């Protein structure tokens, strides 16, 4: 994963929120938005750690 994918996920969740007749669409988007809003630095750190570990194992 990469930070660009976090941005893409955010955009997809914003396209769902408020653009559906069913309230379940909003309900599905909010947890994703909350995760990104509150824990983006943690997500990016874990992505970097995983990439470094994967690279070290490959070498």
C-alpha cells in the first residue's frame, strides 16, 4: 500500500457519502473516513514499516 491509496480511499468514501438513497451508504463511508481522519499518520508509518520489512526480506 502507499499513501496515494489512502487518498484514493478517502475520495471513494466521499463519493459514497451523501450520494445514495440508502442510509447504509453513509454508514459504510463514515468508519473509513474516521480511520483516515484520526489515524492517517499511523497508517502511513505502518505502510513504511511493512515496505521496509518486505524489502529487507527480499534482499
